[in-house]
C-alpha cells in the first residue's frame, strides 16, 4: 500500500514538475501566433486604407463625370430648342440622338458612383473590423506574455 502511494505521489510530482514546462511551450506558441495575427491584421488594415483611398478617388471622378454629363445634356437641350425654333429637322434629329446618348452616359455614371459609395461603406466596415481584430490580438498577446 505504501509503495503504491509512493509511486502515485511520485507520478503526481513528476506531472506537477513537467506541467509548467509544457505550459510554457504552449504559451510561447500562443505568443508567436498572436504576433503573427497582429502582423496579418496590420497588413489587412493597410490594404483596407488603400482601398478606401481608391474608392474616394473613384467617387470624386464619378462626381466630375456626372457634372460634365449634366452640362453636356443641358447644352444639347439648348441646341435642340434653338434648332426647333429655326425649324431644322435634321439638326433636331441629331440633337435628340445626342440627348439620348448623354442621358445614357449620365445614368451609367450615377450607377458607378452608387457602386463606389457602396464599396466605400464595405471597406470602412472592413477597416473597423480589422482595427477591432488588431486590438483583440494585442490584448491576447499582452495576456499571454503576462502569463509567462
């Protein structure tokens, strides 16, 4: 009985003595993984910022295109009114055709701008999520280093 108790106690002592070294190995892996996660989150954040800049640039360009198309459309309408007043049927047909083309351009530019605004919102949401992930990974790293 005493021999069994001694062996059991020895086994328990060995387990207790080796447990901290096993835990340290796991913790060092955790720290390594946390650092890896932090690097990846930083990369993602950088990428999201780049995407946001590109989206804002696209929105500005689309806005300029919309303004230009509206100017062209109003100029075509003035020409149409002048040609109708003059009674030039061929010019009226040409002006109506120009107006249709300008309306089509305006419509596609407005659609592009809406899509770019939507992309911007998604990229901002991604950036927020990446910031949150980075904050959590830094917190995990701090906790793992404190546990060492």
